[in-house]
């Protein structure tokens, strides 16, 4: 697993830079991170986000599937989510990006939502939109998420008997 590189501020939007300042300011408040990640605080935010994503998927007539690691709506309009798909709470929204490796990647985002609750929103935005420098995308796996080409396995010729 590669470590995230600090995003280049010149490549971040004004909104992302502002959210970064907001998150850094919050980090200076003693105990705030611990409070926000405390399960009685984070978990209701996770459930709320999941409920919102479920309603969004139903309103837009997505096809609902319960996968082994994550629930998802597919056949969603492309304008209804970001990039190739978006995980909100425990639900992944996409048009057709449901390969097993993608679902594994999105299951990590589900775990991140569960840990951070609604605080995940400003934290993710502050991490920046370039996936290669976004710590949450790096943690979920850039190759599995389709941001990097998978490394080819080295070819080792078999020894002659």
C-alpha cells in the first residue's frame, strides 16, 4: 500500500482548500476528533447517510442489490453521483461500475463512513479530489478503485526439469 502524498494546493478547488482550513481548525480543538469518532456520535451519522443514499437510489429508480460487503444501487443516472460511483454511508451508487474489485474498494469507504459518521464529508473534501493524494482513496486501494492500473505479475520462467 502506498502512502498518500500531500495534495498540491494549486490543484485543489477553493472549496477544498476552505474545507481543509475548517478541518485543520477543528483538529486544534482538544478532544473533538475523539468525540466525533465516538460510536454513539458517529454511528447515527452513518445510519442517516445510509438512509439518505437509500432514498436517493429509490427516487431515481436504481436497481438495489445487497452484495456481500456493501449494498449498492446500479443503473443510476450518471449525474446522480461523483466519478464512477459514490459511497454514502453503507450504500454505493453507480450506473454500472460493479466489478468485484470496485465493490471491495467501496466497502472500505463504507467502513470509513462507519468510523467517521457525517464528519467523513468534510474530511473527504479536505483530503482533495485528486485520488492519488486523497488519503481515503489511498486507504481503499487505488488499483481496486480503478485509479491506477494493476501491477502486472512478473513472469518467472519455470525451471527446466
